[in-house]
């Protein structure tokens, strides 16, 4: 997973190594949370929500990460509507890049 973050006109690329990343999460009737953690990422949250009782989509992405100077940078977008899919379906990458 690679994140491209632009904040105050400064672009950053963050690569998340699956071998050193932990995950947690929880499910509720109308939403589900997937949280990733690693040495440089305090948390990376993906929040999925149910739409029209038969579809789901990515509603939020929240990240809090440790910067090189030791400070913590956090940003969130809770107004998304991506990856709409039928309930019971899942996402899959077609090929490794």
C-alpha cells in the first residue's frame, strides 16, 4: 500500500510494508473500521459504511503518523464516497505493481 499525501503544498509518499504492519478493526451494523499500525504510522483508519441497505463504500480515511522530527502529523477525510460495492463483496487487486 502506498499513500500520497499533500499538505501545505508539500507532497509525501508513504509505503506501508505488509510484513511490519499490524491491523485491528471492528464491525457495526452500519459501518466497519480497518486500522493499520506500523513503526512510522500511529494509525491509518479506513471506515466503510452501508448505503441503501445493500451496498457499502469507503466513507473515511484517517491517518496519524510520526514525522522524522518526532512530532505527530494527523489528517482525516470523512466525506468520501469511493469503492461502492454490493454487500457480501470484497476488494481485490488484479496484479501486483
